[in-house]
C-alpha cells in the first residue's frame, strides 16, 4: 500500500511539473487529460482504502460478541467501500491499457489509428450526440408503451439497458411484439431500421471517411518529411562542394606563392 502511494505521488508530481512547463499546451493533449483521470481514480481508491484500514483498526472482533452473544458487528460499510474501490480499480485498469497505445505509436497501424481518432473526434462527438438523442427517444417510447406489461421496460434505466443489450443480441424483443402485434411490431421494426441499420451504417461511413482523411494526411506528412530530408541532403552536398572548391583554390594560391 505504501509503495502504491509513493508511486501515485511521484506521477502526480511529474504531471504537475509538465503542466508548469507546458502551461496551456499541456491541456491540448488528450493523453494528459487521460493521465489525470487515471490519477484521480487512483487517488480516490487509495483514500477509500485508507479510510477502510483506519476504520477497521477500531473494531475488536469477537470480544463484544463473547460478552454479548446478541451483539452483531455491522461490516456492510466496509464491504461496500471495498466494493467501490474494486470498481474504481476495474475502470482504471481499462484506462491504463488504453494509455499503452500512447507508447506503441511506432507501429504503423497504431499510429494511423491514433491519427484517425485525432482527425475524426469532432465528427464522432457530433454523431454521439445524435445517437444519444435517438436512443433516448426509443428508450422513453418502449418504457411508456410497454413498461406496465414487460418488467424489463418498467423504468427508464431498465428500458435503456434492454435496448443497449439488443445491440449484442442478448435480449428477446419478441416479448414486445407478443404484447401487441401491431404497435409492438412497428416499434421494434422502427428501432431495427433506425438504430441498427441507419445509425450504425452512418457511423461506419463517418469512420471510413475519417480513416481515408487520416491516410491522406499521413501520406502528406510523409511526403513533407521526405522533401525536407531531400532539401537537407542537397544543402549538405552544396556546402560540401563549396568547401572542396575553397580548399582547392587555397591550395592553388599556396603553390603560386612558393613556386617561382
């Protein structure tokens, strides 16, 4: 535990040092923001774990039970805190492995993928807003229309989970159709056409377009680097030729000085 605390403090100090040097440029890099989310989750987990450890030292297990057989020591608070810590660490594990992409950009495909995300994040964000609005509409529609007869659709959260699971084929949507053949079938059909076909194909099209733009941008950058390297080689060759000419001229003058 102490080693983990030292590790987190070291990385917090490192991020603060980078922030003091780069200032506003530091905030423009999305990886730095991801680092702070990662560190904040780690700090929150450490604080909760420390609170559990400190609170647990005040409990004398078994002594009060021996004195009073009817006594019950409620440990639910400690258990719930420990469960929250495990959930925070579970989210953090995903973020840590996402950060690995930052250090494997030397692999061409990973570099192109990162460039695609950088080029398309605004388009994807706009699509996410449209997707969320349409999904909210279907969620409310299913909950209002069939929440009283289908237990999974009885609440907004349950309806949202039900429709989200439908993307993985993990639910049986015929329960809606069986409650009302006409309206249920129409609502399911609209959901399949609107969310499965149109929205997903739109997302694929946007991502492929961004991928094409990223490839073009990557090719342009590569060509620019090659042109810069060619100019550097040409300048080096010119300077080398001038130096050789200067040395040859200097040698000719020296021979004339010492030769009658």
